[in-house]
C-alpha cells in the first residue's frame, strides 16, 4: 500500500472533533500567530529604523545649524582679514595712547563691535596682536605671556591653516576663579605680506548658551554630545559650559560611527567637511523613553491585532464546527439505530446547507422504509408465497406432462422391438426402462447433478440404440469438472428425447446425436445436436416465438418444458438457443451462469 493511502487511512481513523481541532490549530491559530509575529518583528524593525532616521535627521539639523554659525564666523574672519585699512591700523605704530584712541573711536570701535549685534551667536570678537602701541581693551588686545601659553594660541600656531576652530578652558570674565568652556574661531590676519610686521589674530567666540538652545530643541529625541578635534566632550544636552575641570576625552568612536561603551543604539556624524572642523563630531544618543514609547505602541497595536484576529475567527470556527459536528453526530447516532432496525426520524432544525439536505433525505428514507415495512413488505411476503405455490403447481404440471409422453414413446419402442425380435433382446431395455420409470415416479428433487442427468440420458439413448441398432449412434463429450454441478432435472434428457422423436425418426440413413457438457468461462454450456431433418427458418421462428410467449399449443412439449423450467430456476438469466439447418442438423444450446449453480458438495453442506 502506498504512503498516500496509508496516510488517508490514518486520517480517516481520527475522530471528527479531533480533525476539527487539528484544522483549527494548524490552519488557523498557528498561521495567525506566526504571521502576526513576523509582522511584529518586521514592523518593530521598520519603526526602529524610521525612528533612527528621524534621529539622524535631528542630529543633522543641529550639525547644520552649528556649521552655519562656524561658516559665518569664518566669513567674518575672511572679511576682516581682507580689509587693508583695518590691517594697516593694526600694523601702525602709534606715538601714544591719545593717537591710538583717536583711531579707535573713529574706526576700530565700530569695525568689530557691529558683529555681535548682527550675529547673536557671537559672544565676543577681538584681535590679538604683538603691536606694543595698542592699548588693551574692548576688542583689541596685545599678546602677553599668558596669551602665548593659552591653549587656543598653541593650537593655532601648530595648525598650518589660516582658520582654526578649537575648544578650550579659559577664565570666566565674570568670575576669574571659574573656568569656562570656549569654542573659538581663530583667523590669522595675513592676507597682506607687507603688513606682517606684527602677527595678528582674529578670535571669534561662539555663545555656548546658543549651542545649548540648539541641543535643547532636540531633547525629546536625542542626547547630543559635541566632540572636538581631540575627541573630547565639549558640550552636551542639559549640560553646562562652566567648569573647573579640564576637558576630558569622551568614549571612543567605532568604525560604524557609534560611541563605544554606551547602552543602546547611538550614532556619530562629522560636524562638517571643512578642514577647520575636520575632526569635530556630533554624537546622538536616543532618548530611551521615546524609543520605549514607540516599542510600547507597536506591542500594544499587535497585541490587539493578535487578539482580534484570533478571537473572531475562533468564535466563528467554533460556531460553524459545532453546527457541523453536532448534526453529523446526530446523523451518525440515528444511523446506528437504523442498523438495529429502529427507524427513528431526526427531530431538529436541519438547516439549508448540504448537511441539512442529508438530514432531510435521511428522514425521508426512514419514513419510506417504515411505509415499506408496514405496507409493502407484508404484501410482498404474500406475493412470494403465492408465487412459490404457483411455481410448484407449474412444476408439477410440467412433470405430469413429461411422464406420460415419455412412457408412451418408450413403450412404443419396446413394442416394435418385441414384434421384430420376438422378445429375445429386451432384458437390458426393460432394466433401463424400469430405472427411468422409478426416477419419474420418485420426483423428490427438482435439481440433480450433471452426472446423474447424463446417466439417465444415456439409458434413454441405449433404448434408442436398441431400437435403431446400427443406424443410430450417439456421442457424449463431458468435462469431468462439471459433473458435480446441479441442474434442473431432465434438462438434457428432454432435449435428447425431442431430437430422437422429431429430428431422427424420419431419417432414412444413419442417425447421429451428440451431447456435450463443458465449462465455458464463467458459464456452464450444455449442447444437444442431431443430424435429423431439421427445420426451415420460418418454422424455427415459430417455435422460438411460442417459447418466448409461453404459448401452450400442444406441440414441442419437451422444448417448452425445459425452457420454462430454466426461466423459473434462474430468473431468465440463462440462455436457451436453437439452431437448425434443414436436412443437415439441429442443435439446442443451454448456457447457465456458474454463479447461479451449486455443486453437490455445497448442496450437502447447506443441508
């Protein structure tokens, strides 16, 4: 047996309610949970990715605004450096302070003082020079020893570029004992080679509170850290730019632009691509509460989605399966009652679906069965009894017709022989006749074995042989495997008698008759053939029609008896065929299905 059929047998053995449970678990609940789980995972990733993209946009927005401040400061430095008159005044050697202040009031004061008013992110702008004739104050300072030792000055000298953006700690002008974090744009004023007698440097300090305002705008999304070129933490959200501690290196940055050592996701972007901010970075650390709220919202949504997509199908499937299972079990229970011959209808609302049609058909069937039992069955029993009585009466009638006819022919043959041979050779014929008479007088069974039928047929043939001597020959061809089969009594003998009386009696020469009994496939085939006078087609058709119509015209008694008895015993499933050629031959063939025939052993076992 193939695996497919084995699997079907296993499935067919599972009770119906467990089949429904398996269908629900494997085809409904599990796919819903798996699909919702996959969607949750994908949506969580998409939400996190989208949130990270938004955070990067937020970080880029802060970085762009800071770079706008720095670039504007660089533009201011370039403009100041390109002003030759301004550079000449810084390069000029003043005779005294009076001369300097005259120039200061007339030009220098407004030259730099205007920028903080125009650009609010500039906290201070000034020039440092080594010209000893300038007086310290306002926006102009002469380089002193402490300035030369300052961090910004050293970084500016190390850097070969004209512009340097740096961070450092310096004294708070409002509180000399306090240190402040500064971010300054340093520009070398060296555009004019002929004005390089005294080194000059323009310093623009960016307001740290403005940077904190930028950071605070994104505080709902990011904790922002500003890292300088040495990877030191300069400023961070919700922090302060006033400190008494030196700037400390922050956490290292990985190859994926993330801060190493921080919990959760973080990312870093360069502040800009210009050489003066090449190593400056902005680090963004997502606010845990926002991401947690996003994840919570996703979990909340998919929890409700899973509950809705599970509960509603579960309720619907339960209702449908309960309707199906309940009615099928009800039908199965009543089918068991039918098996025990209890034809009770199913009293419930059947429904209009296929199962409802099945229930209505079952109720209609049980109702009709009850009607058949009450009305038809008893009537059929009476009809069967009447039919059996009629068949038995007809068999008795046929038998009563056979006996006198056969006796007349036999006695007539004995009379002729006795007259001719003066009674010397009648012993054997009388013995055969006595056995045949005894058989006719003791008609107890309608069915006899083929062997018994052929035995009595051969007795009759010996009588005919005795009658015609050398002018009569007969031949028996019998398959020994069919000798035990039971057939209607005198089926073959009546045909032989008919051949001898009507076919061979008028023949002048040798008379021959051949009898064959054999098994042909799933049928028993019996054939009687003679070389008598035969008959034309018209007469043959007349005989056949009379047999089929059951007409009793007093002729062909032997053929009619055999034909009607075969129909009675085998319900018209046997074959009775007559073939005749005038002055050549006549043959009668009987074919009976073996499935309708019992052999002698089966009959004895049944008894």
